[in-house]
């Protein structure tokens, strides 16, 4: 089967000095992005395994040994881009990161595809940078942060519509990626693992709800958006909850008494969600050890789900990745067609690239 990694990572922490060279003069500190949150690292561990720092040669070796045709790489430090509150810094940081990603990885290996960063703090500049990243640097699209002080409201807000309009014109995708776990009601937890467990799906679920309920996929029918690193099983939970809540008591209308954008009359909210999935607008990353993946596929269809290696974050070597892939491909709760879709076919539809 064709296997495509829909969500790998590069170590832009270690590349800070290199990225800094692309920042404006006088601002070339190696610390480009804020810390992810106050929760990620400030606790004692028995084991502290360092994240790897693969360059393009190491990435190509990983892909070859694990049997993956190509990967789309996301940032590590840059996952916190939504926390930047100064718009000018956000613009400079995103430009610098994109230039570095292109020179260091995308322009070196045809098997490494890039996702750019855009300064959502300044929507007009975000549109310009999205266009540059796609047309000049050959990126697949851009990442939208799921959380951060620099996000004004939620990603369904009218403020962000110009970004979606530009993505439609370019034919590129956008991807909402988790990473910052503060302000989800767990800020005073002193144990980290439940924060990690819940932070990723909470963040992308909120943004998926914001975009769905505020009509983004109706207004921009050619838009493709992935919601990454929250697993697959938030999807059936989400579908059950919106069905329970979308009823006569909660239907909202405009000043003329007309229903707001959303499900058609007589359509369940989950069917509205599935319609956008079926028509290729919504995609969801999963982890290989998602025991509920088969149920999520039965509930939502096979079309949205995307295999992600997460290398070099929680997968450190090709042998581990290959073992997880083999376990996935041997599962009996997925058909052959399901497996072909989730390990490669859906990623091709999202990113629309050939190796």
C-alpha cells in the first residue's frame, strides 16, 4: 500500500540559530517562538528522552526504512505561533521560519513537503504569507494554531475568512494543529499526562466546532482543513454531542427569522459534519495505536482519517514506526479499502501532491 505521512515534524528548537538569520537585523535571537505553555516541561521525570534533530538526510533514511513514500512536516517550536501577541514579530517569525524550512528541507529532498506558518495575528499579512509560502516556496499550505493568546476568538470568526478565501484560490490546504494546552481548565494540574492526553483533542475539537458551526465549509466549499494530533476518537464523541444539542430548543435564526448556516432542514448535525467529510473538506489525523479507529471509521466514514508518524516527537526511529504500521495494517476492524485510505489515499486528497 502507498503510505504517506500526513504529520511529521522538524526540530526548529535546535534550528533556532539558523532561523534567526532570516529575522530582521537586531532581532536575531535564537528564541523565535514562545514556550508552548507553562505545563509542558516543568515537572520532574524519571526519564527525559531528548527529541531527535533529523535533517533531510536522516528524514529520507527514516522514510526509506519505514516504507513511507513522502512526509509533510510541521514545526515543533513553531506550534506555539498562536501565542505571539505582537503582530510585527509574528510576521517576521513566520517569514523566517518558512524561508528556513524551504532552504533546509523542502528544497533539499523531494520526499519532504512543507507546511508554512502564517501570522494569524495580522490577517492581511497572513494572506500574503500564505500566498508566498505556496507559490514561491512550494508549501502544501499552512498551519493554523489551535490555541494561543494571539488568536482573536476562534477560527470560525469572520476575521479569518480572507485566509480561507485565499486558500481556496490557491487550491492549498490548511491544518489546525494542537500543541499549547493552557486555558483548557487544566492550568492548575500538577500531573502532566492527563494534560497531554486531553489538550490535543480539546484544542482541535473547539476549533472544528467553531469552523463547522459558523459556516466556514459552506461559505468556502473548496476549502480543505485537517485537524491534527488529537487522535480519531474525538470524532464519534463530537458527532454524538452535536446531534444531542442541535434540536428545536437550540436552533438560532437571524433578524429575519431565517436559520443560520448549518444543517439543512431535517438534516442531523452529525450528517452535516459527515457531508463536509464526504465532500473532501474535513480531515482528521490519528495515532497508530488508536484502538477506536475502527469505530470512528464506521461512524464517520474512512474519508477523513490520516496516518501520522509524529517523528521525531514520540516516534524516535523507523523500526518503531514500521512496527506500528504493520500492526495497523493487520487490524481486523478495518477493511482493505479502509487501510488504503487512511495510510495514504486520504493524505493525497488533502495535500494533492505526487511524490
